[in-house]
């Protein structure tokens, strides 16, 4: 007996994604070929793998048809519950965010003139001039000071 | 032997990837048309015979489904 069968699938009842789902589940059990059929139909050709008996193949065809229904129902439920699922995910992600107090945004608010590390203070003002430096000596000579030693 | 694959079902990338994977088993030529991708099987592995074509089509379908996500 030939282990090959063509199934015509109505595109309105079973969209391509549904046919894909059913085909993917059965790819390891039989050979699946999908083509366009007549008006609004997909033509799905199933062929048994070597060693597949006629009885096993008939069971496979039945399983494929059941899987089509299963996938169609899954798609329908997925479409109906999409908003609820999106809401649940949004809520879960939102609740995972840290509270606004923990973000540390308030700590960064400050005056741009604040200089807690003293970066804006000039070197001379902060540390003064070194004693005995050439500049200091010139100043002393100009003012007429003498070394007491 | 030539097989036409509907572009709504099979993607060109998937078919080309499949052709590359099956290069050791069969010599193929892949051409893309407006609505269909044509795969010409020029020679088969002697042990496997035409079964290679079925395996090729299964692989291409799996790849196409995976590519679509």
C-alpha cells in the first residue's frame, strides 16, 4: 500500500502558522511537503519514511489532522489572551524596577558652584609659594629685605 | 528532477542553506522566481536515491519555519 496522502487544508480555518505548527511536530515521523492548493487551500502532502507500514502511516495522518486542530486552538487562545499576557509581563517588569527613592537621583542634585574636593582653587592659593624658590628670592631683593643670618 | 516551492511557505535563505547542507548527497541548482523557488536535483547519492529529495524538502521546511520564528 502506498504510504502517501494529500490533505487539502482550508486557509481560513487553518492559517499558514497553524499548518507550520502541525508540520513541525510531525517532521521527524514523516515527510511533509506544503504547496498552494486550489482556492484558499493549502495542499499538504504526507509521505511515510522507509519502514513505515500502511497502518502506521494512517495513524500518522490522523495525528497530523488532530495536530492541525490543536495548533488552531492554540492560535485562537493565544490571540484571545494576548492583552492579558502583555499586561502580566508589563506588570512583572514594572515591579522589578527599583523604587524611585533607591535610584539615587536626588543625591546628584547640587549647585554647580559647589566644590567639595577643592578642584577649582588655584595651586598658589591652596599651598602658597615655596620658600627659597627663584621667584621668592627676586621678590625679596626687590623689596630690600636682608637675610637675618 | 525539478521541484517548485511556494515562496509563502519556503524561504530562499532556508532552501539555499539546505542545498549547502546536502551538497555531499545531491547536486542541486536553486533559482528564485517571482512566486516560487525552483530546486533542480541533478544527481543523487546512489544508496539513498530519490529519498534524498524528501529529506531535502523536510529540512528546507524545518529551516523555513525556524527562520520565520
